[in-house]
């Protein structure tokens, strides 16, 4: 707000993304979804302004969080593109990622600052687009507009369903290195995990236990739990705790739009012992 009026600047991240302090884990998705609403629905991150808010991908994401003893209140969740893609959902185009975002040259620059601001020890890429933008934020010079290609990522030790130091891609850009040192008085050395995106096209609580939709979830949880245990040294829960009712989970948009659907979808996963 400026003198009681709305300022002409985009809201990049908000309290809905997570706490405003250093976190152990930073999650990066592709772009806000709308649960099939094509921009007119009231669910998904586009409708609720809460990342993974109220759709099947959100329910799947909550399973991931709970499996390692985390909630939205102690982690940070962002996207490679912080707006609904022009076609109404799905993955953003390279042109959209390269487009300016407010005072930022592009979405890569936004993520570069987010990596520094969160100071995360583990960065989780949810899908291929997130992996490329994370690599670009780490490697590419500031304002270059370059998106790291899959060939360069493929030459590194970072593979799908695998954790690796981001330094395996190469040294960080001068800008990221300078900003990290200023923020944390240390050298940047986060680990990165590349997971399957938790969209309904990949995994679903409605699917049977003998389907790929179920198998992908189980595989993602095994890999995630191994990464969190190995990188963070956390003691993991034997069973997922119930969804919290405080913090982000107490926001009106969560209570009014998301909570009932999230509880229903969560129950479907629990019926399958997930």
C-alpha cells in the first residue's frame, strides 16, 4: 500500500507461500493451477492464492509434506512462473518464463532471489520445468534470459528421482554467489531433488493401488524421505500426522475453499495406507 492506495507492483510471494524466515526445504512447482477452471475457477493456486491449493495436486503435495514431518507452516513453496499460464493451466511456456515480472528481468531472476532468501538446504523440483528453472537460477548470469537446457542438466549428477548438490551442475552465478554470501555469510551448497510433479496426470488418490498413478506416489515418497533423512538428518514420522489447523491452514481461503476437499482427498490416500 502507498498512502492508502494499492501500489503498482506485482505481489511475487506472500505469507501463503510459507514463513518469512530461513527454511530447510524450498519446493518449486511449475505454475499456479486452477483445478481445470481455465482461470475462472476458485481452486488451485490461481483461485486460492495458496500454492497447490485445493486441487488433486495439492492433496498429493500434502501427502509429500506429511510423509517427512513437514507442513506449509515450516517450509516455502513457489513456482517457476507465478501466474496462470496463458492457455489456462498446465506448464508455462519458455516465453512466459523469460518474460519480465515486475521489476525482475524474468521468472529466473525471481527464483534466484528466492533461493537466496530462503537459504534452503534442500531444494525440491516438482517436475521438469521446475528443474530447468532451478538450474537456470543457479547457473545463468543475472538478466541473461537464458534457460539451462536438458543436455547440460543431463551431463550432471542430477537426475530424476535423485538428490545431488547443485554444484554438480556447475558453480553458481556470480550474482547468486555474492547475494548468498551477503545473506548467510557462507558458501552456497544446497542439495536438489528432482521429483515427479504431483499433478493428477501423474498420481491420484482416486486410482487403485495396482495403477501407475499409485506407484508414482509411492516412488516419490520413498525418494523424498531418503533425501530429507540424508540431507537434513530429520527423524521421519512412521505415519503421516493429520493436517494442521493453524498458520496457513487457518487462513479464510483455506478454511472456506480448501479444507473440506483436502480432508476428503487426504482420506482417500489414508485408506490406501499412504
